[in-house]
């Protein structure tokens, strides 16, 4: 029995309201959609041995085939982003991923490798819907204090998709051939498309108001902030893909590792990269800034890649450690640039802005392996990594000094917490 002066028991914590609980479901769906799309886009390299033995392709032909999904992806990103701005995320992701599943199914019936590559390019263009819209879906359901963490989790989809392709494609291809492996990807994309169509929900849209008018203004008009984010994000792809593409061959050539053991060490670095995206996203939430951590990490990236170049010039066990750290740290800024792009563009422009950002990054990713590869062939590993470190230095200088705000408004006066019309999903 309690007396009037006895301490009152703490009030029970209220359960999560449906909108609060639903945002984690939206994050899971967006991450699953992006992972399935990445698994397809990066699947061909994992099928290289089967394509060479069963289809009698040269390594150069395999490389061209591997570029087909990315080529289609780059050409369609901005268009899908505009579609997401107009019709919403659920329709765009489910229709695009569903179309990709159908096209992959068609690819399993084609004998000609030329036609096969063309259909892969079309499927890549369809999968671009996920790249442009899943970020919008996540951004719209999370408030400013959680977006960094949410986008960090969403951005783990790239290493997860690559890991999925690496683990599933070789054994399936060995048992059922290349077309059997592609059929598996078609089923995965189709299942995720159905889940998105049934369970995904578009975030709340802003109501017409003066604040909304600010957020729907063209964020590129009269401001270079987003262009600087796009540029720095693209430059940071140079060290990321230099480390990711050439770590294995460096370990084999300079350190005498076997390809299997080198691949396992590279996988360790990729796992570190996935973890770093989550940790860095949470860090940006706590400090209330995306740009400050991004600039600091760009400088750290330059230092780590520079150390990697030095250890490549003088191979030792330190080379192994430097490569793992390089793969991990170079992946860390990706979520920050995406989050800042969506926040700076605002809900009315985020789809197009993310499409532009994705286009720049994917074009850079397509150019880095042949360009750095040619440099390494002609001059050695250390000059290639030194150039990548220099790109990180330029990226650090290009990162804006202040975080962008929706609609391209003055950062000193605008409200930076609003996205999709509200600042806190719990208030929906």
C-alpha cells in the first residue's frame, strides 16, 4: 500500500506507435531491395569462370558483359529519380525491380551473348529504380536525428549484394549453368518486388505552406552546395574502387598470397566497410552534421591510402594491414554523401538529386578500374594508390563547409530538420 509521500513507480514506456515501428520495416525493405539489385549488377564477375569455360568467352568479353548492367543503370538513374519524385517510392521500386526480374527471366532463354548482354543492360536500367528511390523511402521515414544511422544501414546493401553474388553465383552456375544462376537472381528480385508492393508505404508528403515552398524550390538554382557534394562523393569513389579492385592482385603479386587467401582478406575489409558505414552514420546523427565527418574521413582516407601506397612500394606484412584498413575506411563516407544530398534537395527533388549523385558515382566507378589499372601496369602499384590518395585530398577540399538545407536556402536561417513535410516520423 502506497502512502501519499511514497515514490511513485515509473510510468510504463508507451509502446511504439504504428508509424514508429513501421519505419524500421521500411528500412528493412529498402535495404533488401537495394541488396537484391546490387547482387544482380555485380553478379557477372562472379560468373567469370563459368562464362569462359561454358560460353568460351575471353576475359575481355567477360569484362564487357559485366559492364552491361552498370551501363543501363547509369543511363536510367535520373529518370527513375524524377519518377519517384512524382509518383512515390513504392510504385517506382516495385515496378522497376519487377521489370528487372522479368528481363532476367528473359535473359535465361537467350543463346546469343550479344543479345544476352543487351537484356542485362535493360535489366540494369530497370534496377536503377531501386538506386534512386530506396534512399528516398528511408529518408522520408526517419527524422533528422536518425537519418545518418538509417542511411548507413541502407548503404551496407552494396557489400551485402556483392557478398551475396560471390557466395551464390559460382555454386549455382556449377550446378545449373550461367542461366540457372541468372534465374536465381530473377526470383530474388521478383520476390522483393512483391514484398515492396504489398508492405512498403510512401512517407508522408509535405502540405502546402511557406515552409514547403522553400523545400520544393530547385536546390541547384543559385547554390553550388549539392554540386560540391556530388563532386566530392564521386572523387571519394576513386580510392574506394582502387582499394577494392586491386587489393587482391596486389596481395598475390607483391606478397605471394594465394588467390583464395587474398580473397578472404579482402572480404574482411569489405565487412569492415559495411560496419564503418553504420558507425559513421550514427556519428553524423550525434554531431548533427554530415559534412564535418565527411571532410574528416576524406582526410583520413587520404592518409590511409597514402600509407597503402608506401607499403606497396616496400611490401611487408604492413601491406596486408594497410589494404584491409583502406578497403574499410574508403567505404565509410558513402552514406554521408547520400544523406546530405537527400536532405539538401528536399522531398520534392531528392529522387532526381540522388539520381544525379548515383550517376556521378557509378560513372567514376566504371572509369577507375581501367584507368588505375593502366597506371599500375605502366608504373606499378604505388603510383596508382598515390593518385587515389590525391583524389581523396581534393575531395576533402571540395566538401562544403556547412551542411546543405532543403531547397538550397541559406544554412544560417533555414530549418534543417524537415524532410517529407515533418521533422519527426513519430508525429505522423
